[in-house]
């Protein structure tokens, strides 16, 4: 019984450590925090407004986003809209690019924690 508890504890700690490490080194995290991402011309990044996933919902399940009275039907469109606001002053990125996939995956993992 005691051995089982020890094995379970080790497994849980290893699982948490692994999950944390994955998020820390996630390629999307770098983009999310990079003020120069997508040709952005100023000091703001996604993280300036979304520190710790603030204001980001469960994007994996969402098919409709209402942002400042405009409706978007994909998280990629929301992200590209953010890119071209004066806050970021960047360029939209290819919706099917690896960068977009990394960013979306990072947002999903942020909320999964
Ligand atoms: C100037 C501040 C600001 C910046 C910079 C910004 N956002 Fe946002 N973002 C917002 C606000 C405000 C909302 C709307 C929140 C709401 O209506 O609940 C939003 C909404 C979103 C949503 C929809 C969340 C949901 O669940 O409906 C996503 C996804 C998102 N932003 C991703 C990003 C990404 C990725 C970046 C960087 C490329 C970024 N944002 C940059 C302010 C910002």
C-alpha cells in the first residue's frame, strides 16, 4: 500500500513537471511574448494585454468570437485581427503556417492548465 502511494506520488510529480516544462518551452510562448512578432513595430506583444492568458477563453471549443462588435469565426482570424491593430502594428500571418499553429496550440494549453 505504502509502495503504491509512493509510486503514485512520483508519477503525479513527474506529470506536473513535464506539463510545466512543455508550456515553458512551448514555441508559441515565444511568439506570444515577442514584441517584434509578425513585423510588429512597437513594444507591445500579445502578452501585454493577455498576461497569464487573461481574456483568453477556451479557444479550442469556440467557433464564434465577438470582439469590439465584430464577429469572427476562427481563432486564427482573431489573432490576425490583433496583429494589424495599432497596438501591435504587425502583418497578418499565414493561417496555415507553423507559427500560427504554435500560437493557437499555446493558447489552448494556457487554458488547459
Ligand atoms: C491591446 C490589447 C491586446 C493585444 C495587444 C492583443 N489582444 Fe487579444 N484581445 C484583447 C481584447 C480586449 C480581447 C477581447 C476580450 C473579450 O471581449 O472578452 C481580445 C481577444 C482575444 C482572443 C479571443 C479570446 C476569446 O476567448 O474570445 C484571442 C484568441 C486573442 N485575443 C489573442 C491574441 C493574440 C494571439 C495576440 C497577439 C498576436 C493578441 N490577442 C493581442 C486585447 C488584446
